[in-house]
């Protein structure tokens, strides 16, 4: 502890003039077509972006794209045979979930990420344990950059929140990209105005 005190006292003695902090109000990324940028960025990290066509339902989209799957889990109010994740006491019992359907609050164009914060979700393991992940986001709710994203997040409310960008992946070994290494092997973001 003596060393730490000596270092701090020497810093005070140096009388280094204070320097004003830089302004964070600088121009950040701004994309002409946020939807296209988001789609391209998500695709570059192994994910897929889709937009629900007018007249189609979320249930129709799921049947069309995931009709051959077994166990589906979600807390969203959709009329499909599914496991409600909040009805599960032990998250380990979610290990056989083929598709997790979760709600995203908004998407970020610059990196293909989606902010997920389901305050009522008691089993957040579902985000990472399911084989496939479908994130449903309100249509046109895409910001340009992470700077805008952080301004949208209400940090005064506690609880778990995370950005998800594509399926699980790693490139630790010989810099070879492996998708589905320790989580979802597939991730799709579905934009809809039905939320």
C-alpha cells in the first residue's frame, strides 16, 4: 500500500495542468439505407435479416421457415405450440430447444447487433442455449451507430440486457471462423410492424 501512496503523492506534486475532456457530440456514422446496412453487417457475421411482408403473420413466417423444428421456446404471445420460457424452473431443461423466439428492442446498422432486454424473461439462458435464434424487432427501429444505441438504452432500470449480433462464433483457433461454437448455430432478425 505504501507504493500506491507514494505514486499518488508524486502525481499530485507534478502539478500536471488539467486538460478539458473531448466532446462526445461528434458526427458518427449515418447510413442512407439503414435496413440495407444492417442486413449486410448481420450477413457478414453469419446472420440473416428478414422483413415480414404486409399481410403475413409472425406465425406464418415461423411455419414457413422453421416448420420442421421440434421444440420452440418463447415468452412472446404467439399462437404456436411452444414452451413458455418463464414456465421453466431449471434453465438446464432448455438444452433441447431447437428455436428460441425472443423480442429485440432495436437494431444497430453499423454492426448488425440487436439490443435485447426482456424484463419479464426469467431464463436468459435461452438466448445462448437454443440451436436457432429468431429475434423479432419492430420494423424501422434501426439506429445508425452504437453511439445512438447507448442513448436509447435506459440504464436507470436494472436487469439483464445484451447486444446480439449473429449466431455464436469464435476464431480463437488458428483464426479459423467457427459458427455455432458455443451457442446458437443460426440467428435471424425479423422486422415487423405487428409488435
